[in-house]
């Protein structure tokens, strides 16, 4: 039996889809105990936002020192865990169309989520393993997997080919969502309250991030604007509560994390053991107004250790119910309106022209004004405006999986000018901007090719 007919009812396929969502909780993706936590905090550990401390057990120095190799176990785990999500999504899609004649709406609802999920995960893989970020690059991208077949040996597409597949899947998901039997997220359901399922707004956010990374400004602005209109920025009262799961203001999609699953960001600060393996650099902290910026008190906290204390990244400290005895269990916010505002502002600034620059600045100031008490609107233009947007991205999105890729897509260097004595600089042309393909994959798949330089 090959399993092609294992699912017979819509309920069977819904159960398979739930399994695809649950695979996001694997250690190497969002939950970080004994895993790289690659889609959350690792991007900051690899740059100038966080520095390794004497409390570190050395589990992730290969990333923070850019010394990873093809036989790195953490890289292999990230690769395998991500493709396991893709595998489960493709299992969910297998032969589901046989039920379309009698329940088209339900089939569309399940298919849309599974297709979007596999696209989003493979986009994240492209960011790590792809040799470039440019939308039309002919350098190596990823193997884009759309079928469940344990014997397949997919070859890597180009970066352009990878983008084509991701874009096609996301737009297919959007189209399917126009003809469903029921809304994906009900405002009265637990899932709806947590924003933990992929609906049309989430797909818009996925497209906005993809186009932003690829440098397609018109499309990035279009989809980011849809999200901004649907989900306004949180006010200063609600913003701190987002990080305690006390409300979902401006949350577009979150991965729901409950005990006994390990928490997000344990590889940075693990509250149960009170271990801060990585702490915010003074260069990052100096960007905030410590008294006026609501993000400073929401993201960072002084925690005692022994006879002393230190400032740690407390963004993922705990849900509100456990905040007095934090356990690191809190939902991971994959997409927020704050990111969408900055994507839209960047896209407008890059499109150029006085009207676009003015609109870009207005968006940037709207974010700064709502985050910073008594903020005096900025007046930046030209290169200064783009620099201000990237400064705000660094402040807004710390430990949300963006910093390394912001530098990669803009071909910048990593220059750790604070809290660094070694491994302080990564040049723009260094091979380490793309991770090596795991050795195990090269041995198992004769069609696989390694990244340049490894």
C-alpha cells in the first residue's frame, strides 16, 4: 500500500493539516530547546544585535562565528525539520481533489493553508541556503518540493526558479481562499483569537515579505498595504501585552506554543535556567530611548543572576499567566503589522519621487510616533530616509528572524563594533551568507549541488 488512499474524508485531511502546523514546533524552526531556532532568534545571533556571553554553553558558536560546515548538525536539523513541514503539507494535499465534487469549499480551505505553509517554509529555506536574494538571480536556490515521494531526488532550482514556485503557490492559495466553505479563522474561536492559522491576510503578509526580500517594490507595497489596512498598529497600552499573549493587537500570524513544547528564544535567554547565552549589544540598545520607546521595556529586562544582574532579551519571557514565574512559553509572532509598515515605507522610498518619499516618511513616522512617547516627526529624505527605515527595522524586529537577511539582501557587511573581540566582521562577498547544503543530503541525493566555497 502506498498510502494514496489513506485519507477518505474531509476530517482526515483536516487532521493531516493540523499535523503540518504542529511540525512548526520542531526544535530547529520555532521552538528552540536543543535546536537552532532558525526562523526566530538565530538571525540576530549571527549579526550585530546579540553577542555571546560567558553564560553560553557554546551550542551555537558555529553560527555566531560563521564557522558552519556541511556536516554541522544544527544546519542538517534545520534543513530536515523544514522539509518535514513541507512533507506533511504535501501529504495533506495528496489526492484531496477527489473530494472536490462534493465539498469544494472545504477542499479549497484545506488546500490553501497547506500550499501557503509549504511556500512560506521553503521561502525561509531559500533565505538561508540560496546563494543570492535578487529576484532574477541565476545562482543556486533550493529544491522546491511539491509532491510527497520518499524516493524523489530533487535538484536545486535557481534563485529565480525558487521565487517563481513560491510566488505561484502563494497566489494559488489566495485564489483558493476566495471560494471556501467557512472562514479559516473565526473571531470567536481560540484559533482566531491567537491568529494561529493561515488566512488571506497571512498570505498577503507572506507575499509582502517575499517581495521585499526580492526587491520587487511595487508588489511589496501592495501586499503590505493590504495588511496595514486590515490590522492597525497596536497602541502603547496594548503593545507590551502582545509579548505576553494577553492580546493579539497587530498580530497577523503567530505559531501557537504551549507547554510542554520548548519556548521561543531559549537559545538566547532561557528563563527557567536563568541563562542568557546571548545578550543585546550596546550598539543595538543605543538606538532606543530607554524611557520613551515602548519597545525597550517590552523587549528587554534586567534579570538577577547570582549576586549581580544583567540586561537580557525578554521578548519571549512568558505568557501573562506565568509572568511572575516565567517559563519561556509564549506564541511566536511570525508576522506583525509593524513589519508591514516598514516594508511599505521601504518600498515607497526605493520607488523614488517626491510623492513616494513623502508617503514613505509618513508611514515611518506613524510607526515611530506610536512606539515612542512625545516623538517629534522625522524629516529624512533620500539615502537618509532608507537608513532611518533600516534602523527602525533593527529596533522593531529584533529576534523576529530579520536582521541577517536585511544585511544579506542589501549586500552589507556585518560589523560588530560593540561587544566584540573576535569574529567581528563578515564581508559582503563572504560565502557564509549562504549556509552549506548538509553533507547527508549530498550523500543521499545525487542531484544535489553544494553552495560555492564549501
